[in-house]
């Protein structure tokens, strides 16, 4: 995490209503323990996270597994295969590809199943279930697993970059909160933002979601966010990695942020906020 912050950003960050911004720990605490592992997710909650983001995929057998995608599978675990080719035996035998990047106590971390991760979700906390692979039984399997763990619909926000998946999940479980994920890019020639605010509003409504998480948020402004919020949609941004990013997100009017450095960023904000600038 970047530690050097200008006085201007420090002052601004100290003045925003940070309590109104919900900070989600992205894949747990991925710079302290292997991302998306039980250890990383438990650590995030132990360090004070109120919500974590995690990715739910499918193994070869159709087992719900916590893994983002093939790139992360190779980078974190040294397995150069598509996630859908993973077997339960592969999960059992997995180990960090670069254990030196973490505390030695996480040397035995492995790729977890969804059930294993659910065991460390506190009953009074929440988590984002990002759909990475979807099938006819995905919604049912995931909600049954959540129930087995003693959790309820109130503990989960279902997120996805595919609006059709959100719509289908919402059809089966209408009381589950859902969030559409998108990435905004600015056309280098025309300066046009794609998708635009109206495009996002349309997609969110068609999916039946109540929130949107915007990546590439440095390309947008307050007017862009306000247009979406005026349509009754909650707006969050990702990834927010330092106080400058947090300041930018606050200026946009975002109500939720996701960060790979959630604990460090919260602690940095607390230190800054306690300073006397008189």
C-alpha cells in the first residue's frame, strides 16, 4: 500500500464522512495471506472487516470453490489449468506458489471450497458472493450451503458482471441483495465513457439489482455517479488502495469501496483522522 500522502489529500480524507462509506475487504487480506483462502478471509474479519468479497467458481465435479480465475490460480497456487478442470483432490493438495510472500503460519493454506469459507463468516457480518461460473443449480447450491453454515440471506450480497446471472439468481431468491459489476473506460479518441451512466442504469434495472460496483472509477466524476444514484441505485467503486483513492471515492459520492488493503487503509485513515491540524 502506498504510504506517502500529500497534506491536501490527508486534510480532505479527514473531512469526509468515512463512516458512511462501507469498505469491503477484497478476497480477504490478500497481501497478508493467500487471496481467497480461508486464512485470508478469516484474517480480514479478525482485523475488523464488516464485509469481505470473495469469488465463487465451479470445479470439474460441479463443487462450489473459492477461486477467481485461471490467472489467479497460476499466480497464487502455481496451477496452470482452467478452474473448471480442478478436482476436489487438486484443492486438497494445493499450496501457495510463493509462500515467502506471506507469514510462515499461512504456508499450509489451500484453495478452499465454498463450505470451508462459510465456516469462518461471522453470523453478524456479511460477504459478497461474486459469481465467476454459473449453472442451473448454482443459486440453489450456494444458498443451501449458506443455510448449512447457519447464515441467512441477510449475510450475503450476490454480485456478478453478467446481468443475466444476477437476474436468474434474483428470480430464484428475490430477497437476496444483488449488485452488478462493471468497468468504465474512456475512449481515447472521443472521450466517451463506456458504459455510460444511462447504460449502467438500464443494465442494473433489467438485472433486478439494487447496486452497482464500478471499476475504472478514476475515469468518472460526481455527475456520473449522481445520475446513477438519482435512479435509486447504490454506487460503489473498486479497487481503492490508498488514502488518495479513498478521497477520490468520497468526492464521487460512492457509498461503498472494495480494497486489497482494507485493514491498512482503515488504520491509515484512523491515524490521519486523529491528527490535530490546527
